[in-house]
C-alpha cells in the first residue's frame, strides 16, 4: 500500500472516475440517488476538487499493487487536522488499509503540532461511525447543513492526540 498526492489534471480525472465508482455504492443506500447525483457534481466534481486543492486541501490516492483503490483528503487547520474524505473501493474495505490511513493522519497531525483530528460523517453511515468510534473518535456535535435542495445530516467527531514522550 502506498499514497500518491493528486496534483495534475490527469490525476484529478482519474480521481473523479474513482469517486463515481465508490460514491453510489456507499451513499445511495444512505442518502438516495438524487442526492448522490447532486453531490457528485457540487461536492466531489472536478471543479470543486480543483478549487479545494488550490485552497490547500490535499488529496491522495490510496494505491494497492500500484493501482488506485481509494482516496483521502485533508487539510491542516490552526490546531487540528481536518479529515475531509476517506474512501475505498468495496473489495478493499476490511483489509486494514483505512487503519494505515488513520495512522498517517495522526503522524501528519503530530508532525504539524496539531492537537486533534476532526471529521464529519453522515449520521446514517453506521459502518464509518463504528470505525471512527473504535479508532478513538467521539461525537462532539450533530449538525444539519443545507446543500442545494438537500441537507447534510452529519456528526462532527474528533479525536484528541495524546502527547508523545
């Protein structure tokens, strides 16, 4: 397993193809096809990703045997690392890859003197919530944020980073 930062237009095109494979399978059962279709354009579309990268968000492919099997995105805020996205193709879930990604987040946050990890997750995404709780995250807030004609029903979760000796 390795990571490859996404920077070029060609890499972003590959990312968008990966997103269009992963998102419907993950989110249609949770939020429905209409909202997924909307979010593929207005939340994870090419122009949105380009803008996020230009504004400091870092996107990476998760590669296995040299091929992209998932992706993640994060940015460094004043006192925390914000985990924006972590997604794997279905056949690569449950193999320990996300554990390694979260280890990477912790290492990156500590190296940047951040005090915690922070993320948002759909309140109906039980599988992800269970993974985050197991990892040591706690739910700090429940929010409802408008997105077009839809509403993002999320939990805010964070995990304090213990000081290393």
